[in-house]
């Protein structure tokens, strides 16, 4: 059963809803005004909000607008409670992102049906998000490694028979095709504006180390040196491990993708002004002024092209920006004094 937040300034109404819902197996929590609603929801342990429109200090409509700035209707369903005659309020609430409504006096069977509908939709979405997190974390690396190792085998085994060369070519080609399909699928799925975060304290250095290691074979294939400079004792970051791993992997992948063979990529971390700073610096062509203005926009096409004929959807950096900002951080890029560019991410610790 999902936890239900009952938000109403009338204690008798809260008690009535709580008694009915508890009887039907729902855990409940109560709030008497809009500020309490926001405090409770921000703690991250609410599945559906029953929200009265007319509350003191902050109306239900104002609370709803704030909630929708962070949570989508799927990730945090809100069912409005209103008087039967207040049709204008119902319309306004639905336009502002309410999932459904019930009127006072409330038919408890109607309320239960509507609650269960929203919870079923939420469970389906949560399952989809969990699957995508797993795929994004676990499939990108192995596909890159398979493709890189096939290329290394071709070089290290020397003269191959025609049959063995054809087999290796087939592995390399199909791994590349599958990698492109997975990247395009994941990028478009993860480009949704509403991201749910499963926050926990993270060893950011370890996350960067693991994310970089996935691209060792890929970099070696292009004769690119990956250099790690991780500051010891970096404070923990409170974040979603799968999402932040996606940021690290996107930045390292982009650097290797656009650096000419024989170049280098430096990945570093340090503690700066209460933030964990990640920098990925490359020896590539750098960015033009037009690139700098559009680099984090969805499907941006930069002037430089991948140096190994790799595919580029133009979505990766926009996704990184969305994830970082959802964590309360910043992301940016600057051209280096000599050659190349440095992408940086700053996250509160």
C-alpha cells in the first residue's frame, strides 16, 4: 500500500479520511496547511497527496504549483479535495497538474478507487524508471568493452584467417549497432523533463573511478590516454548513484569520442567551496562561440564531429544538465588555454 498524505485545515476531515484509509490498509500522514505539505513531501516518503484547495497561509492551488515544479503527475499524484459547487477550482487544479479530484462530502468507495488507480500508474512508472536506471548503468559499459576488446584482439592476434577476421568484424559491427540503438533509446527515455532521484550518500571519487574505467578499452582503441586525478578525502555527495554515473559516463564518453587519436583526457575531482567539483578536460578541437551557446540544449549539433565515426544523438549533455540541476548543482564548459575543452560539474556535498 502507498502512503497517503492528507492535507486539510479541518482536523475533523483529516481524522475521517485517516480512519477510513487506515481501515483499508493505507499508511497515512497528516498536514494542516500548505507549508507542512511541502515539508512532508520533501522528505520523500509520500505516494499520493490528498490536497484540500482552501487552506490557510497557502492555498492548495499554490501548493500544487510548487509541487509540480519538481514532481510530475505520474511521480507524485495529487487528488484535490473540494466542495461540490467549486467547479472553477476543480478546473484550475486540473490545469495546474492535479491528477483527479473528490468532492465533499466524499464517497469513500470513489476515493479508494481513484487512489488505487493513481497508485497502479505510479507503480508502473516506478518499475519503468528502475529498469531504465539498471539498463543505463549496466549496458553501456559492457557494450563499449565488447567493441573495444574486439578491436584490441584484432591488433594483438596478428595475422588472422579469413574466417576469424570475419567473426571479429561481425562482433565489432554488431556491438557497434547495438550500442547506438541502446544509446538512442536510453537518451530519449532519460530526456523526460521530470526525473526521480533516489538519493543517498555517495563516494563521488569511487563513482568517477568506476565510470572512467568503463571507457579504458574504448580509449585504448583510439590510442587516447585517460588520466585520473582524484582528490583524497572528498566529502560525500547526497545523490542518485545511477543518475550521477550517467553524467560521468556521458562526459568521459564525449571526451573520448571527440578527441583525435593519440590525444589525452584528464578526469579530476576536488573539494571547492562546499561542492564536489568534477572536471573532464580533453585535447580535442574545443568549442566555437556558437557551440558554447547551445552545447547543453537538447539535440544540439556541435561543429566538431566524432573522430572515430561514432554516432552522436546530441542528447547526452542536455540530459547531464537536467540531472545535475535536479541535484542542486551546476554544469558548464570552457575552452582550455591551449587546446581542447573542459566540462565541469559542481555538486553540493
